[in-house]
C-alpha cells in the first residue's frame, strides 16, 4: 500500500462521518423550518377564527373553510 492510499484510507471514515453529521444538521434545520411554518399557519387560523362571520365573508372565507384556506398552497402542491 502506498503512502497516498494509506492517507486516503485513513481520511475516508472521517469524511463519511463529516458528511453524516452535515446531513443530521440539515435534517434538524429542515424540521425547525417546517415547525416554524406550521406555527405561522396555526397563528393565521386563530386570527381568522377570531373574526366575525361578516368579516370572514368580506374576505371571501366561510368559517368552515378557514383551515383549507390557510393550507391551500400546501394542499395543492
């Protein structure tokens, strides 16, 4: 085994470990992003639920359609 192949063999496990750690942090960042988005949608639902039926009608939203309205872009994708 040559010196360069020894160095490559020694570096490979650490390179793989680094890639796995990066994947884990990317997954955590994605989960936090999704969680923040869900929290914003829930806040929007609560805000719309606090409106009167007349105020909802002005916005073209029926009370029974609030959740579908807030998640419309998510449902269509």
